[in-house]
C-alpha cells in the first residue's frame, strides 16, 4: 500500500453516492469495463446503494479521507436455491490504482459475505476480443485470478459498446464450506 497514506474501509452511506457515481461515470464513458451506456442519475444511483445495503455489503475505500474505490455484492439470481451465492462488483478511481485498494476491499467483503453464510462469489468481467483494445484490458481478469478467482464461464461477443463486440467471462471463488443443510442467509442489515 502507498507509503504514508491513511487507507481505510467502511460501509458506504447514501451521502457517498456522488463520489461513487463520479468514479463509476469514468468507466461508463471511457471503458468497456461496464456495459452500461448512460450515467445514471444521482437519485437512481443512490437507490442502487440503498437497495444493496438491505441484503448485501457495500464498502468504500478511503485514501487520506477521499473515497478512492468501492465494492458491493448482490444477488446472483432470484431463485431460492441461489441464496448462498453472490455476485461482486468493484471500481477503483482511475487515479488510485496499484495501492492495494482492490485487495483490501475484497478481503473486507469476503469476510462479511462469509458471515452471511455465502459460499460462492461470482464476478462478471468484460473481456476484449483483441489483446490490444483502447477501451478494455485484461487487468480485471488478472487481478481476480491473483486473489483466487477461477474462470468458469465464457460468453462470446455478448456485449456491444463503442461500436465493437466484447466477450464476458464469469470467475468464481469459493469462500466457505458447502454444508448440508446450509445455514440460512443473513441479510447485511441484520449484521450491522
């Protein structure tokens, strides 16, 4: 982590919405990391945060008091049999890469999700068709592999952004035992 920097994580608050949206907006406008085309309104983005915090964790990373990244989890599928799996998303401000924020945020969210009785984590990651693409690198895939995720699914040319096609991969990490019967999912709002 950066020398002499004060880095900490905490639960996201609705008041953080503008700072988080500013981080996310860059990725919408300039990359194919997200397949979203339009920047959501502040109200819509605030609703996303509020909705997530009912059942799943949503954390921010601060560097010297400035929000520099965030991570959240969500339901993988509405079917009851999927109660023990979650999908994760992470975004780091473009000026705060390579400080260890991604690892720090993932450690925090994995600890929480395990306490909620989640066993499997999934990350959907855009994948470029070419090795060199001005809108997308393989950095997210490489990062997730470095923290223990394995590629389990490949969707060919399923997203179109900036006039070109992109693949989607799903990576998985098992964070807890698969007990039978499994312990009940505990909503995040019941933990905090």
